[in-house]
C-alpha cells in the first residue's frame, strides 16, 4: 500500500534520487532546458520551482538554502542574479514540460522540461 507516499521512487534509493534531482536542477538552470524521461521531468518540476522561489526572495538565507541543492557556484549565482529577477512578477509556474514521444532504445516516454521565457 502506498498510503501517504508522495513522489516517485524512480528505481533509486533516497540519496540517489536526491542527487539526481540536484544534478538535473543544476543542468536545467544552466541550459534553461533538458530532455529526460517524463517521470523524471514531473519530479523535477516542483523541486526546481521551489529553488526559483528561493531565488526570488534573494536574501542570504535563501541563497544558503539553495546552495544545499545547487553545488555549482556559477549556476547558483546565475539563479539569483538572472532567474530570480526574471520571474519576480510571476506567482509560480516557471517551467513547462513538453512531451517528445518515445525513446528509441527502450520506448520510455521522453519529455523536455524548460524554463519559461518571461
């Protein structure tokens, strides 16, 4: 039974899943869009949007909280210098997920998650 079990396991341990989301969020903020499986994209969306909300706050505590997840200092600086102010007037919904079809090797559903232009 899955009573009160939130999120997808993605066939990983909790530490591996946390590292995966940290790395995917770093790549998303670096390149403004990544291709991945649909399940991973759906798990990444709330994770990344919470980090953007921290960047909108912009204070030192928010930077330290985001620094726990984003290990690359350049990407962290970009998150607070560019992406936070870019979405300052937007009340959430900073990403979009586009379904791209099936992966040729194993038939997995592939999706593109990207940051909105505004």
